[in-house]
């Protein structure tokens, strides 16, 4: 009897492993892949709570959003590369928490932007790129295989096929300015994340950046409605 039960358990384990392998091949990534850290204000929105190694992410054109995603892995010791962003601001990156000694900038790779991206993805755990054109499907597939093999995270400013998730910004509102005077103190935005894991978009209100230049979550305030003034039952009507 024990031998039969053991055989059944082995068979079920084999079925699970085969199903897992099929899912990984279909989705192009490992289901148990580790994640690089993300700011708590963004981690709750991201699948897996961070940036999944070996995966690509499609971002909006917001520089602040990109820096907010680069900062935590950089602070944790990961080297980061930025390709094809000639206006990338090192000072702004440092103020958002990116460790400049672990940052590699390739502002203008020219027509070889994809080859350059693939090359530095071999040695750097996080690579950000702004494609000047749409990449061919075959090129995307080859790069995706390299990302999985090396465990590199790719952050793409713009649409990208086979992306683990798309991260965008909505409802941007700056604070600090009065009528014709004052200084910008911070920007309140809604960060939206859609992914293949969670078809329903996740949204969170975030200061990006806050008054101190850092990222911070905005706690939802409960709207309180005052109760009507108490009246004795005899007075009603």
C-alpha cells in the first residue's frame, strides 16, 4: 500500500513539474524567479512585490518613475545601466537615491542600441533603455532569452512586447505653487500597473517625488460624513 501511495505521489509531482515547465515556456520566464527590491510605495503594485529578474518592464516616459525603480536595486548593490537617454540627469538620479558609482551611462548608442543593450545585459543586473524604434520580434525574443539566462531586469521607456508588466502614471498634480509664486514642493501621481499575472490594473497614489525628493506612498484618507444633529424622538415630525 505504501508503495502504491508513493508511486501516486511521484506521479502527481511529475505532473506538477511538467505543468510548471509548460507554463514557463509559454510565459517566457520562471515562475519562482527572485525579485529585485522596489520602493514600498511601488512594491505593493508590482507582481511579486519587486522587479522580477530575467523580465522586461514597459514604462511610461516619466523620468521620475524610472529613477524610482532604479534606486532600490542600486542601493542594494546592483549595478545599473542606462542606454539611449542623452538627457538623463545624474543629479536628479542621485537625489532620488540612485548610487552614481554603480551607474553606467551610454547616452547615444546610435543604430546599435539593441546590440549595446544586449551586451551590457550580460554584465549588469538592471538595464534601462529608450528605444528609438520598434524592435523586430526576433530581436525581442533573442534579448528576452538573454535576460532570462543572465537574470537581468530590463526597464524600457515605451511599449515592449513580452513585458512582465506595464507601469504608467496618471493624474499628475504638483504642489507648492501659489497664485503666481512659490516653489514646486512635490508631485502627486497615480501609478498604474497592468501585468499578465493580474489582468485587473493596480493603482496607487504616490508622491513622485515628494518635497524631500524621495518617493512616498499617500495613505488613503477615510472621508468622514458628520452625523445629523441629535433630536429627541418626541420632537421629530
